[in-house]
């Protein structure tokens, strides 16, 4: 299912970018990744504000986020190991930005749980607030 979604997004991005140069498509892909970065930072800041009284959680969240960034960077290196210039072709920047956007969007979705909350009665909610 996830691969189908990624493929569909890729095909749609190609259809919207018809007539663009590779450089323009690369730039558009990077801009989309930047939007995802802005969103994750906004979500993260909202969590810090909303849970500021729970200092233990905040400290652990900060540790987790720093580790997630290291994980994201390692995941990108695993997908696109350092190779000689031109190895991945001119589409490399587009693919790289797209993959970073995907990883960032996945993390944002997980972080948003702390803002939306978990249904009352979920005994495994941990530090996530309960929504009534």
C-alpha cells in the first residue's frame, strides 16, 4: 500500500512537472521537503509547549528527536550511499528530497499523537494525553 502511494505521488509529480527541467523538478521536490521540515518543527514546538509541565517527558522527547534525526540521516545514507559524482543520475536530488520528505512526514504523524491525544480507556497511552 505504501509503495502504491509513493508510486502514485511520483507519477502525479511527474505529470504536474511536465515541461520543467530536471533542475526545476529537483528544486520543487526540495521545496516540498522544506514544507515537511517546517511542519515537523511546528508540531514539535507545540508539543514542547503543551507538555512543558512534564519535564521528564520533555527531556525524553528531546533525546528521542535528536536520535530520530540521526536515524533519518543514517536511513538516507543507507538508501543513497556515497558514490562517485553522477552515480545516481540527475534525478538524485529529486529522489533524495522525496525520501527525506517521506521519513519526515512519517515522524510528524507519530509526533501529532501527543497533540491529538488517545481515546480514553487506552491503557497503553503512556505519556500521551487522553482525549475525552
